[in-house]
């Protein structure tokens, strides 16, 4: 799997097709005796995914702020796992697991790999413990099936997961949270 125990996906939105130009009245569409060499695509293309924005609540040294930040971290991990863009992920956590995930994702994408499927849905966020400037937050999530595909075509499938939990130990510094430890809860 791409440096994490789960495969995350970005749900893309489809862009609508542009309306066709109207022909002047009384004009017939041009006729062609040979088929076009490259027929136009009828499939709409999805816009490229964008990194999730930091919620205002995630900038507060409160239990709700810690929960919001933990949710945001998992959303950024999801984004990075599907795009290879680990820039934001690296800023949010400096724990050994956090750095290993970012390194693994970056290496996988730089070598030509990509991820399909594995949509994640956060179902619960719980502040297990909160002290001023420190928090332990559990994130519960479900994940659809997915796969990691290496440049050489080797595919690693992942099964659907239900009610999985990440425990994030957070620290507050100046005006932001950061992940100090991340682990799966069994």
C-alpha cells in the first residue's frame, strides 16, 4: 500500500460539457464523407483535485479545535495519497509515522505509481483527552475498496474497511496544532 495502512481517494466532480455553437438559421451542418480521424470525446473531464482548506476551527486550542485539526489531517493525508502532493502533509506532522507516510507517498508517485478507489469517509471524531496545548483524538472512518498501481502495472488491492480508528496525539505550538504521533487503534 502507498505508505499508509489505508488507500484514500479523492472524489472528483465532473465538469459539464460546453454548449455547442448554434448554426445560423437556414444552414445545414457540414457533411463529411469520411469519419473524423479523432472523434471528439463525449466524456467530461474531472477537475484536478485541490488540497482541502484548513478549517477556522482547526486553529483553536480547544477540544473542538483539536478534533477539527485531526479531521483536517486525515483529509490532507487522503489528498496526498491520491495526488502525490505531500507538501501540506509535511507541514502538519513531524512524527516518525507522519514522515514515513509522506516519504512513501512521494516515492510511490515519483516512480510513476497512482491510486484508484479507496474512498474514505470519516464517521466520527472524538477528543479522548485534552489538556491545554495537547490532545489525543480518535478518528473513526470507513473506506471503500481500492488499489495502488505501480508504474510497471503491478497492482495491490485493498479491501473495504469499516469503523477503523486512527489515534492522533496532537501538540499546540504558537497558533497551530501538529501531529506528534499517529497510530492505528485495534
